[in-house]
């Protein structure tokens, strides 16, 4: 395994990127890495992610007990521990409040439109997880039904969570998620959105599966020619199913692109 100090330094570097990109203000956000079968290392509470010191990182048991003297882990550690308990292969968890993704979480608009092939291959589906009070069990409990099948999560009225087999993967998934949210926002402003047709989505999900990705993806608002043929990837197997009747997992809102574009234009008119 990479040395502990090197891991702590990598967390500091990722924290700096999160802060510099505006994904977290003040002391927001938290990052952790699994060290072995019994311990994780996590960012301390009350510290800006842009100005961390490797020596301030906190080692904790998988029950959340601090093993570092006089150090207090992030108040959102339970969210990290819930991921590690439910996904043994996951080695890192990144949580931040990137503005565009967070805005989608606040407005309740799911990022489930099949717009960009790279996003489908990299992230699969992005569920919108129900709100829970930060720092309590209520924050991590709503994640549980989604953890096994997803690598990126929008948290209602809060932020985003990404996970990976190493720290850089977990972080890059956060970048991809926010980049996607930004593009989706601009696309909604510009007007009618052309989503990828169902058969194309199926091909992308096949590629993702071959690369070891798991997950469930319920695309919403596919273009009309393919509205009844959206793909769902179920742990290793691609199933074509109706986007409207897609049964398991989060219930995606049926959002009309036209409605959103009109709404944004109206808001911009009122603000100008
Ligand atoms: Zn948070």
C-alpha cells in the first residue's frame, strides 16, 4: 500500500483542487481514504479544504472512533463509513458542494438525461438522494438504497458525493459530475435538448459494464423517437425498459426540457 504520509499529502492536494475550483466554501466538504480492513483516514472537522496540513488528517476505525490523539474527524464521517460498509471495493469518498450540481439537487431536477456519452460511461446513473440533516444518521441513511449501484450521488438541498477505487478516481468523478451539471444548465438555457437515443445509451452502458462499472441508469426525457427504449444497466446485464415505467431505484422526475427552458428564461427576465 502507498505510505500513509503519501496518502495524507494526496488528500491535501485534492482538497486544494476542490477549494480552488469553488466546489466547497469555508470549511465545507470532506475527503477520506480506506487504509485497510479496519481503518480510514479522513479530513478533520472545521478546516478549509484549501489549506490543509497532512499532519492534521484523522485516522478512524470503521465504527468512527478517532484513533488519532486530540483530533476530531469531519462531522460527516458517517456518510463515508456508510459507503465503506456497503461497498468493500471502494477505497475513497469525496464530498463537496459544487454549485451547479448542488443547484440541481436543490431544485430537485435529477441529472438523468442522457446528454453526454463520457458522463454515462464514467458515472452511470446519478441518483438524487433524499435530504438528511448534516452530521446525523439522517444524512447517511437515505444513501443506503443507492450505494450498491452508483458511484456519484446528488444530495437533495446539500451537495454531491462521489466514490472510487482510489482517491483520484473519486475526485475526478466529482469533476465530471460538476462539469456535466454546468453543461446541462447551459443547455437548458439555450433551449431544446437533444438526448441520446435509447440504443446509443445501451451501447455506452455495455462499454461501462465491460470496464467493470456497475449501476442502474434510468434516463429521463430521451428524445421522442426513443422515449420507450431507454436502457437500464442492472449489475452486469443490460436491460431495455421504458423510461417512464422504470421500476427500481430512484423515481426520476419527468422533466420537460421545454418547461425548464421557459422557466429559466422567465427567471432571467425577472432578474434583469
Ligand atoms: Zn456537506
